[in-house]
C-alpha cells in the first residue's frame, strides 16, 4: 500500500513538472530583412522566411521602416524579439509565423547606421 502511494505521488510530481516546462514560451531574437506590403508581412533571416503576424507591434515596426525605404519593395534589416507560432492548417501563408514582442533596432540601408526606437 505504501509503495503504491509513493508511486502515485512521484507520478503526479513528475507530470506536473514536465507540463510546466512545456507551457513556458520564451522570446527569441531574430535578425533579418522586414517587408510589409498591403496585407502581408515577412521576415527573411537568410536561412528561413517567416510570416509576421499583423498586429500593433508589426505596424509599429512598419512605421519605423517607411522613412528608410528608397523604393516600395525595399526590405529593411531589423533586430526584433518574438515568438514563433505555427500557422493554422486552414490558413494561407508561411508555415512559421512570428509574433513580434519587441523591436530592438533597425539598420538604415542608406548609410548603415543603427536606429534604436524609443
């Protein structure tokens, strides 16, 4: 009886600890070229292309990039933090999408200066 009770307690502790690790999502840092046109945004890191989730942070990044563009299709180098999410199978677009959580800096392609938002 004591042995089975100990086994149950250990099983509960083990599963509760492993579940807490799975639910912890950390922000990752990304560096790549950002482009937003009409209704779609992408981040090209050189090794992978991510769709960017259109929300307030994405629009904030776009507003910072607009003055740096020479042409409509210019991609602006950015450093951001965000969370990668898989797209819903019923949606169109890139398999992996980024939800921007913070904007670290941008690089002005005209003179290679680094711009840090407030």
